[in-house]
C-alpha cells in the first residue's frame, strides 16, 4: 500500500509542479515577491561557494564596519547549496532544488500520515498535495527562505513519531527529535507542533494514559526532548554570539507583539491579513477540505484519542500565541504564516481519522479530487501572477532575472574580484550586490544619499572602489564628482563607475 501511495503521490506532485511552473522557477535567481529576503539567503550561499568553512557565514553587505558576517538561522541548507554550487556545474541556484526536494519529502511524510488513517493511497496522496497547494508553501518551497523547509521537516518529524508508535522502537523517537531540531533551528516558530506534542505527552503521563512497556511510558521521550532542547539552545546561542561578535544586527531576532501597537494599527494589520494574507495562505481547495475535516473533527470529537485531542488544542493555542507575538510581521511578510499551516494539516489528519469509517474510497477520492482541482487552479494562478512579477517588477527597486550577472562578467571588464561596490538605488542590503556578485554597500545603508565625507572615508578605510546603478538619474552631483570614470554602460542594464583616485 505504501508503494502504491508513493507512486500516486509522485504523479500528483509532478502535476502540481507543472501547474506551478516549477521548471521555470528553478532557473531563476531571487525574484518576485520578497526578493529582499530571498537575496539574503542566496548571498550566504554565494559566500559559501567561495569560502566553504561552515562557521564563516557572510552576506554581501559590509555594513558600517566593513564586516559582512551575519546570519538569521542555522545555515546548514545554505552551506549544502554552496557546496553543490562549488563542486557541480549545474544547477545555477541549487538552493531552489534543495527546497524542492524537501518539499517533496515533507509532503510525502504528511500523506503517509493520512494513509495510516484512511488506508487508501489516492485520497491520502490527494490530501498531502492539497496542503502543498497552499500558495505560500508552493511559492517559498523551492525558494531561498528556510520557512517552507522547516515546515516540511515538522511533517517528517510527525511521521517518525507515528512510526515510533507503530513499531515501539526508540530509534524513531530519536529520528523525530533530529527532524524537530532541524526545523526549529531553521525557524524558531516551527516549535509549535513539537511543543504541543510534548505538552500532550506530559498530560498523558500524568493521567497514566500510556500502557506499561510502551515507548511512551518510559523515559525515552523525556531524553529526546532534553537532547532537542539542548541542541536548539546551543544553536540559538551560537547564532546570537556570532552576530554579537561581528556587530551584526541585521536579521530580526525579536518579537513584534500586538500590545505594542494602537487600535488603528491593529485594525489596519488585520485588514491587510484578511485582504492580502488569506488568499495566499491556503488554496481554495484546501479551505474547502479543511472545512469538511473540521466538521468531522467536531462531530466526532469525543472519539479523538487523548494525545491527539490535546495536541490539537495545544497547537491551536500555540499558533494564536505566535500570531500575537509576531503580529507586526504579518502586515507585509506572508512567509511568516507558513508555520501556521500546521493547523490545516492537523485538522485534515484528524478529519481523515474521524471520517474513515463512514466514507468509502470512491467518495473520498471524488471529494478530494474536486478540492485538488480547485486548489491546484488557485495555486497555479497565484504562481503565474508571481512569475509575471519576477520578469516585470512592480518598482525599479526590484531586479528582473536578467539583471543578475554571470560569473566572470565583471572580471572581463577589468574589475577585480576584490572590488567593493556602492549601489545607491537599492533599498535592500543584498539584491544589487548579489546580482553583481560583489560585496559592498547599498542605499539601505545610507538612505537617499551617501554624504561626500562618508564617501571619502569609505574609500580610505573600507576599500570602496566602484558605483553601480541601473538608473543614471540616481547619480547626483556628489556621486558624479566622486565616481567620475565610467567603466561600462552595461552589462545587462548596469551603469558602472569607478571611484576617483586620490
């Protein structure tokens, strides 16, 4: 049955990939929605390609101290992509392929969990693909952010826990702990389900809900939880101390709770979430399926086993708490909601469990098939819209794929690899610098203009050598005087100037 499920799931995943235009996306550099944050991740990959030392995590922006060292999460995936890029000629952006592989694997694990309840391969695979049809998951899965990969790691963790229950073997507990550690290190909000499961287990132990001799009745869960806690605390400490040592305060490391803001701001934010967030949080088909699963879950709530019932309650409370703690970020950052997809997945799982005895395979397949068609159409429409934005950015502050140079483009013009650029028309830390494949500074560091004395100081102390713009209107008198030597009109739409020699 698992083999049949794997075949059906693989075919449906290929179909969703075609609908989502993945063959096109996989060739692109950071592009479209939230290009800023995507460029941050790919900047780390680019540095790892040149400097493979795992503990040497850097981006392109040199900040005020001329130091590019900074990180926001555990950099393991960036390092892996960097090693692929360093030793393999293709693909051009391996981080997208790593994300795609883990999206496939995480979806497979979730569908396998559904299979344990419904015992029919086609509905189980359809349920997993429905979750993957959530536009934010489809978009950020083969991308440069860790959020989707973290969620998929949580799905694998849950599958390992279920296998531990089936086999009563501790090795599966330790494997689940490893996947949970990966997920939380990649994104701290991924702790919602692991914490919910741990709380439910503690409640079960206190009420003697587990049979003597079972893997849940001993100390194995506590040992795994303790090891997981130690790894996560060490990882967060390493990240914090690394950034502190390099005076890097760029990546967000704190919360943005709702109680910091007034009622007007809160109302505006909730309106933005309803208007802009919900249409991409889940697909129309997923909303329909979760609604039906919620009905079955409520109708048969009393038959829900103790552990899973309390896991659902704790995960819901944790999701609400997360939303309130990071409230500000939901105004414009849709990817902050990826971790909250754990709720639809849990509701679907429990709906399958509750409805398994009442519906036949044909009814499951028909209902989920319709939902999948609806969800795939919705997700495909969003992905095509975002692909159009990639090639035709809504503002000149974002770059199309054609603006990203190939290795050696600037070297062929006589610009050395150690050159340091200033990109005044870029309000982000890394997009333009990554496109140029050089370190330096951008408009993010200085706002509308770098003062003349600062320009001279950066030349003398920090090695600033060149200026690059895509719009010559950004060359105000200070820049024209400081960078009088045009090096090139191009390539790929870039205007490059050299700093005046002293």
